[in-house]
C-alpha cells in the first residue's frame, strides 16, 4: 500500500477523557474515531488490524471443525421470554420497538437465536454434534462505557455454540475449543492465561476465561508458577494454613478500643498482627441476618459467598443495630442471639485466641475461642479472596497474583437453554432427548486494545507481528529531490509485495522525523530507510520497532532478510 493512496490520520495529543494507554494510542494512531459515548468508527488503519485478528480467529475455528453462519443482530422478545432472560438480563440490553410496537433487542449475545435455529433444523442424533459460530457486532448498553474499545457499547465478537447428544461429547468439543483459543492467542503473539471462572449471567456448569496479562487489567488472577493452575480470584480456592486448630492459651477479656473500628487499627493498638484479628461482616439473605467471619487481613469474596447464601446484600446500619444492638465497627460473633447465623471462612474456623468485636461500642474481645466462648460456626466455607503466597489448590506450590484483561470465555451450558426452549432430538431408540450445549466467545475488537495494553512504549504501539497494520514500512528520504531514491524505493516496494510482504511505502514526501514517528506510533514492526548516502554504497538502513539500533543491509538482501524476520 502506498501512503498517498491510503488514509493515515495521526494526532499528537490524546483526548482528555482517555484513561488507558490503549485508548490514548488508538486515538492518536488514527485506528479509531469516536462517534459517541462507547461508539467508535474503525478507520482504515485500525480495520486492517481488526481484520487480521478476525482472520486468525476464523482460521482456528474452521480448523477445529466449527461452521460459520451469520445471525440477525436484532432479536424478538419472544425468544428471550422463553428462557426468562428478557426480564433478568438487565439494563445493559438495548430494547427497541418496531413500527407495530413489537418488542425487540439489539443482541448482546445469541444463545436464544442459535437454539431456535437448531431446534428447527436438528431432529436426529445422526446430525450431532454440531458447532456453529459467527463473527458479528454486539451491543451492550454499558452504564459507564470507557477505556475505548476495552469497554465499548458496540463491539465485534466471535460467538460459537455447540450441540451434543451427551455430556461426554460436549466435554470433547469444550476441550477442542480450549485448544483452538490457545492457538488463537499464541498466533496473535499475546501473553495469556486460561483461568477457571464463574459462569455469571450466561449460566451453565464449567467455564474458563482467557486473559491477556496486563497491569491495567480489570480482573485479578491467581496462578501457580510451578503448574498450570490459574483461576480468576472470584473463583480461586483459598486454602487455610494448616488443618488443625491451635489450642487455646488465653482468657477471653474486654479490651478498650475507643476509636478503633478497623482490624488494622485494633491490631496496632494491641501490638499484635492483624492475622490474629477476625472481622464480622453483616449480611442479609432471604430475609435472614448473617455474620460472615473473615481474618482481619482478608477480603470477602462476593461470588463465593453468593454460592453459600444465594442472593445476598450487605446489612444496613439500622439492621445491624436491630439484630446486634451495636454500631458497626464493634460487632462480633460472641453472645449473638438466635436470629443471627454465624458463618466462617475456613481460615477463621482454624483460629484460636483471636480478637473480634465485643458487640458494645468502643470495645473488642481478645483471647476468643470457638467451642469455649461461642458455638462452632453454623457454616464453614471458602468465603475469601486468595492472597499472594496462599497454597495452590493443586498442591504444587504457592499462588501469585497478576492482572488480566478478559478476551475469551468458554462455557459448558449443558441443558439450560435447550430445556427452556424445548430443543430436542431423537436418539438411536427414537426417544426424544434434550440437547447438551456449549458456548464459546472471543472479543475480537477487545483483543486489539488488550494487545496494546500489553505492548507499548513512549513512542507508541508495539503490535505483535501478526496484528500490525503493515509488516514493513519503506521510508524514502528526499524522494522528491532524488530520482534514484524514488526508483529504488518503488522497486523495493514492488519486490516486497511480490514476495507476500505486507508493506507500506511512505511516499508522502514527509520529513524523516515525521515518517519515523508515525510508523513507530502505529506499531509497524520493521522499517527500511532509503537515502542517497546509503545507496552510494548499495545499502539501505534497517531498524526493528523494538530495537534502539539500526544497521545497514545490501539492496539484494532486503526481501530475504525481512521475510526471515517475519517468519521467525
């Protein structure tokens, strides 16, 4: 591509509302242009990147045996009513009416639509399994769209759905999709982790998320460096230290804590470690009042707690006073009435001689022990987030924490949607059976932002070679003044094209500094500079985007050298 026949629209400054580096650089590099809140146009340069990601995703899906189709973006309410999701999916669903006042939505996902297709078209076990996918625009009305394409309202997604006669068949395809996703992110040149995850609003049984590792990631991940274990912190199992509760050696007593309502402050006042303190968190579920006990330095994991209590919320100050007759900050599990149910994290259940709230203002209790000073907890469960240094659940080492950007998610939906929508098939005996189902999503446009979060410097974007808008840029210096420079630049350009190199010839006549700065900003991996001084020796200058040094190449070496770099 010649720059004079292309559209390059870079900016020196990022918009003031841009927070993430990917948002800033995509705007500055002219990859995207903002249309409205959470809505972006993909410009020619950005679309080249997006299509390269899309093509790799499509190639790996096809290799895994999936079949591509394209479903309508606008979906009728009636399908969502069958699964009950019209009312529960939430305000992020954009609901619209046609001229006849019939209800539709702009699809945030396509489980209902694909299940409707399959229940109409599939009737025999001989037609199964089948895996269908599409690459299509989705819309979710984010309450606060931000971070550019990382959390946009409109985005490009690959969503696939598989249907099966048995759970075993579903598991096989699930593993195939896991491998296909690993292939996608490997080919894209991204550092990533596949982690165990919560199924969330999509539902189903098992699920795994694929995260691009980046410090700006919204998700906290736990992983073991000595094994393949990795999980979203929402789901990572937090193991207690040891298996046996220590013997009590202290007498329970009141300690005055006039202003100390936080465990850290109480520990500092008493001259003890915060790990000897227990905090009580007041919760309400199904109109019942609970105290959840966590070690003072641990944080409540709401996903895990929800699996124990079901839908719950934090109690109000009025509810706390009504049930415990004490203001927040001093509440604890000792001496509570029968209306209060105490549940404890596994770590707390093994603690002895601990400090907790005394259920009276300005006081805590020290030397507290289960069985002696209060009953054993009604429920003992994993209620907390893991922390750095916790034992890995697979027993192969310690956990480390990092941040990740979710770019893919695979689910074992089982029969959730098929049962609700009466999607069945006839088995070998002619009996009607409910279909097993899987779901597999990749955020195609989000991958571009995630790649930039993982790769950039003060000059701009550092794209992996498989995603860069061009593999090579040729920068002729003084082309308008030197026929030789112009001739050689165009010959190199044509030769590179003939050899399959995705090349950009910057024939705009810009100054060297402008050409170099723009090619670095937009993330082109390789640069050839053609100038009169080098040509006098039959050479051109080569520089890699990630290298601080340039070196000379003989003219007849350029194509083979660039090909070797691209294929490395």
